[in-house]
C-alpha cells in the first residue's frame, strides 16, 4: 500500500498518514458561504483537497473513504444580500450552492460523499451548545450563548501556535458587555424579525459561525476523524474555535488527527481585489473561454502550502502544455469514447498511475513534481507511457469522464476565433468606468460593462496599463450593440 505523508499543521511537521480506521478514512473540509459566485481563491482549497480525496480513494478504495464538505447557508453576508436584492434567503442559497457545484465541477472536482447545509443541522448545534454549557465550557448571556475560552486555556491556541494572552493583546475581538473574556466567541446569537432564526433555550436566534462545522463533522464522521482541511486564513479563529468546542463537547474524542491548510492566492503578484481590477470568479474565466482543466493545471503547478500567483502567462502556458498531453492521449484512445468507457480513466487496473507521479502526490501532495513527471511521460519512448499518462492525469483530476479531449487537443488557433474589428472603444469605456470607480468606490458600472462584454464572449483583461478585450471562442459582436 502507498505510504502517504502529510504536513500536519498541528505538529508543524510532515507525518506518515495512519488512518484511525483504514476501512473508513474520514476527511472534513470547510466549504463556502453561499451568497455569490465562487472567486478564484475559493477554488484553490477545492482543487487541493480533491487531489487528496482522489489519492485516498486510490490507496484505500473508493468505498472506504468518506469526504464531507459543508455549505454555510446562514450568515450575515447572506442576510445582507437578501436585504439588498429583495430575494428570499432560501432562493439565494439554493442558486449559489448550485453555482458553486457547477463551477467546481468544471474544474474537475469530484463531489464529496456528504455536503451538509448548516440550516439542516440547527438542532445538532443546539444540542452541542447545551452540552458545552452543562460541562462548564460555555454560558448564556443576554440572548447569546458563548464559549468560555478560560475553561480550556491549556488547549486553546495550539493549532495556530498562539497563547491566549497574546491573542487577547493582538486580536480584533468584539468588545461586548455580556462577555466574561474578550476572547470568548459566540455559539448562538439573537435574531430580529427580519433575520433567519430558530427557537432555542436562549431565545429566538441563529448559530454563530464556528459551531456548525463541529456539529456536522461529529454527526457525519464521529467525534474523532482523520483529516480536517481548509485555507490557512481559517486557522484562526475558525479552526481554533472548532477544536475548542469539539474537544470540550467530546472529551473522549480527539476531533481531527491531521490538519492541512493551503496557502492563499494572488493575481499577477497582488492580492485579488475589486479595487485593483484583478478580482474575478471561476465563472468569469470559464466564460472567457478558459477551460476548467487549464485553471486546475495552473493551480497544481504550485505546491498547496506555497502562495499561488495566477497570471495570464501561466494560463497560456498551461493551455499549451495540456494541448500536448491531450493530443497524445487522443492518439492512443478515441476522444469520442463513451462515458462508460471514460469511467475507466480512474481504474488503475486499466490505466495504472505512474509510480513517480503517485509517489510525488503521496509526498504531501507534491503536484509540481507530479506535473514535471507528466512531461517526461509525454516524451518517453516506452510503450506504456501513454497508458500511464492517462492514469496519472486522472489522479490529478486533469482527465475525467466529461473532459472534452477532442476540443482540448486542438491547436490554439483552432480554439479561438480571430476577429479583426475594433474593440478599443469598448476597452476605453470600461477603463474610464474603472478609473471613476476608484474614486467613488462604486463598481456597479464596471461590473455591468464587464458582464456585458463577457456575455458577448470577450475576455476582459485588466491591468495598470489599461484594459484589453480579447475575443473568445463564443464571441458574438452583435451582442455588443446597445452596450452604452
């Protein structure tokens, strides 16, 4: 059996992965708050932990791995979106949840075994809070229920490597008269009439953010499970608070044994921000004609524990590399083979994974090394190299049953339309709107123009030097008429 090594945030070292129960390897990953489209940064942990999920399934068997990733569908951001749009909260969360699944599916991400919604676990959260209060780890005050950090001072802060005193000194904490300690965090809070809420022992209200993951992971995976993952921005306070409330509610359990955190994403060397004009969603890129496989390939070229920089050049280079891979694969298998036949891509008895690729992925998800090996397989004269390339790309999520091998193997000139019209007027229009928005902080006109251009099949490239509009494969100049 493959030896898997993972960098455990809790121990700050790479450890050999030993599951609690090899017959049921369990992983929980913090999912999205569903109020809008997923941006590119939201997609990175999905791809990272999808690779780990695929590795675990290959190693232990698909029927012996349980993966849960939640949807936060009760949150103040959702409430604000409902208030400004006039739409029902349930309609917003249902729509954005499906958007997320569609966009992540386009990146080749497998759906987890469980995708619980917070609103379906309210009673489990209430039960856990009541238990924490009974054990002396939480208290009720002014319609709130709060976790008492002092009750577990010996364990709080170990994941992030901070002491409680240091956190109090340096943290931005909510100063509230009902808190016994500034670091105490909310488990339950009151709701007004226009906010979603449920009856509880502490009054009509709704859960705090952290309690949902503790309640859902315990219900689906048990008080002790193998892996907990997420972005490193969640390490404190979210994951620290999860550990505190879960360990105190389940003193005989250990909660998660291994903690994995991916680093953040930048765009062209800078933090993604609407004010910088470099903020975009996964759907934006897909609509601009950038295939999901290209986005995923760019992600995998950087190790998950290192900051990732998305650049236009990386996307262009990734597409060229993938074209070579898919062209080679198309020469060995039929691009139009049936979906049933394509299911065999992930069957190691049909398409085995190259040992070098497998060893790289098993070594703390070293996907850059695995991709380097793909290039070696491509140039190899070994008759088995093509078969190994298929199996290896499947492990990395770059070859799935719905991958359009025929389209992705085409030369770039055949993938994009060449249009000789003048787009400079439209580029100046959105650039002027962006400059005005930098002053007013109102980006609604920029968003409107960008949406219209994308709907017409244009790729909108924004930088300090200006705006460039590039026709994509579905460009329709007629759709620009009337865009004032």
